[in-house]
């Protein structure tokens, strides 16, 4: 998993959809043990964190 690639996808989405923004409440909807890894509405979970596959999660919300 490439963190730079993930951030580039987010940046491109926000450039094309300027009526959206990162949803900073993502950590409130994730299990407590994952919340510390959330940054600016996204989280990258690596296999060694929890013995799972790797995941990248990003939450966006429409402004307003």
C-alpha cells in the first residue's frame, strides 16, 4: 500500500469535487482501537497492526 498514491487519489477527487471535504468524524464510526490511526478523515491499516489485510479508508462529506 502506497500512502502517497492514496493521498493523490484524495487530492484528485477533491479537485474535481470541490463541494466535498474530508469527513473528520470518521474516527467516531470506527472501532476504538482503529481511531488513533485516523488522520484528516482517512486511515491506512497495515497488516501488522491487527493481523488483517491492508486497508485504506477515506470518508468524505458534502460541504454545507
